[in-house]
C-alpha cells in the first residue's frame, strides 16, 4: 500500500515541539524570575519558591484531567483555552504586588495553563498519529524540552536585566498568545481519521472490509484491540500499570536531583557560576538532540534496549559528577555533561512511547496524565531529598549513590513491563 507523500502527523509533531518548548521554558525560567522577585520584594527563598511548588502541585492534579479531556472532548477544546489562560497568567504576573498574588497568578493560573502545553496532552495526541514510528515522533516532539531551556532562559534573563521582571513577564505573555495559540488554532487535529488516514499515513479508504477484520483480530496498526478497552478497574489491578508508574518516577527523582543541585555543587567546588550555568545550557542542548536519537533507536531496536543504553549513560554521568569532587579536572565535567545530557534525553520520548505501546486506547489520556503526575512527585522528591541529604551530611555523596541505584533498578523494571510484547509494528502492506 502506498502512503501519502506528506503525512499530516508531522505537523502535529511540530506543534508538540513548539508547545513543549513553552512548557519547559516556563519551568526553567522560574529560577531567573526567582532571583529578580526576591531582590525586588525581599521575600525569603522559601516564600518565593512556594510559587513553583504550587505550580508543580497544580500540574500533578491537572495532568490526568487534561489528558482525559483531550480524548473526551478533543484537543482544540482543551489546549486552546489552556494557552489563553497561560498568556493571561503571565500578563497578570506583571501586576504582582504581594506574595499571595504571585502564588495565584503564577502558581495557579500559569500552572493550569501550561499543563495544556505540556507533554501530557501531546503524548495522548501523538499516540493517535503514530504507531511504528512512534518513538521517532515522540523524540522529535520532545526536542522542544531542550530548546525551551536554550531559548527562554537567556531571553528572559536579558529582558529582566534590560527592562525588569514585569517587562519580561509581559513579553512572555505576548509570545504565548502570538505563537502557540494561533498555530494550534489553525493546525491542530485530533486523529488521522479526520483526514482519511490511519497512523503513520496509511490510506484508510484503500483498506477492504476483510483487511479491517484481519487487522482488528491481530492488533496491527491503527485499529482497536481488546486491551484498548480496559476499564479503570482492570488497569488498576494490572501490575504492569504500577510498573509503568514506578520506573519513570525513579528516573525523574535522579534527573531533578541533578538539575536542581548540580550548579550549586559545582560552585561549591570552585567552578565559576557563569561556567556552571553555561554547562547546564549545553546539557539542555545535548539532551534535545539525543531525545530524537533515542526515540528513533527505540523504533528499530526496541524500547527496552534504548532505555537500558540511555540509563547507562545517565548513570555514568552521575558517576563522573561524583568523581569531580576528587579529581577536579575539566575533562571530567565534559564527560559528566556528555553522559548525563545524552542519558537524560532518553527519558521523555521513551516514557511517552512505552506508555502508548502499553495502553493506547480510550483511557490513555487518564493513564498518561497519571504517569505525569507521579513523575512530578518523583521530581519534587529528588529536589527535596538532594537538599536534605546535603543539609544532614554536608555532602551530596550519598545522594549521587542513591540516584545511581534508582537508575539501575529502573532498567529491569522496563524489561518486566515489557512494551515489546504490546507494540503494534505490523503493516497492512508495503
């Protein structure tokens, strides 16, 4: 069977990439606004950081809801109001006069709005458009996470330095309303069936009725199977579902432990702050390229193999960071950046793809939203436990050891979850 010359699913991938860049741009620029607001209002660090904690809590609550709404009422009715709310939240942030307003405007309004541009709704959406190229599509889309760090952090820092934090919030709000809002309004589509297609661009109208029956029986590309119709009760009773929640949360614990604490760790060891920040930017850029690579590789070798290799890289990166305390030479930091950046890149595209392989169906929005909520818990614990271990011991040593143990535990968990047994890779014809 011939496929369309250009498959519209790649437009959806582009929208997802842009949206995720804004999502992670909001997350990563908080540290820039954090410093500016503390200087302006003289709040304590704990008070100011409370806004980010509220935003993360809101995300954990809203991700399952948003994911469910995408499949129940469609992406346009879910994502477009969220983008508008995000832009409004940033415009309201220009009028912050009190800590309560900061919590309300950023923590709640921005927190709800940005969830609609996050990985949660777009994982659900991309699951409809791709089957055998799912890893590649998810990898391309999640490049937006790295570009969000690269683009928005220096831009907001520059705007704050030149015009102040109110002006930076104003520009951020305008960018939200001028870029993802009109693009989503014009190009967002729910499923390939709206265009007479099956996932990956196969032409639905060319398939005979007998072929449809055969595909439905075998679980091949694009058509429902019995596992797509699992009830919430069946899902919750399935050990595989709990494995799916556990292994990403173990990895997110380590990822956010490193993201939050590694710059302070390096500056404590005599590394210049600007150099450490530049290293972080480089890690973000490297992870973006590897997100595509790991997604592409997982389509060809299997999710388990790609994830295993990614976690080996991640763990080596943590090991090099730990070794820097003893051998304070610059090459070790480059090895840390290379290994951690590449390994971190395996997280988002493989979390997205494995979840869709296992549970794509009418309840997938709720499933992946729940996964994102649990990931948020792992991330929050990683950031907190890192600080608690240092406060108690005066060192990050045992924290780094814990990260490596969690990473190594996650590898056999993925093999037990076994997405290879559920992937739909069949073609109707070539």
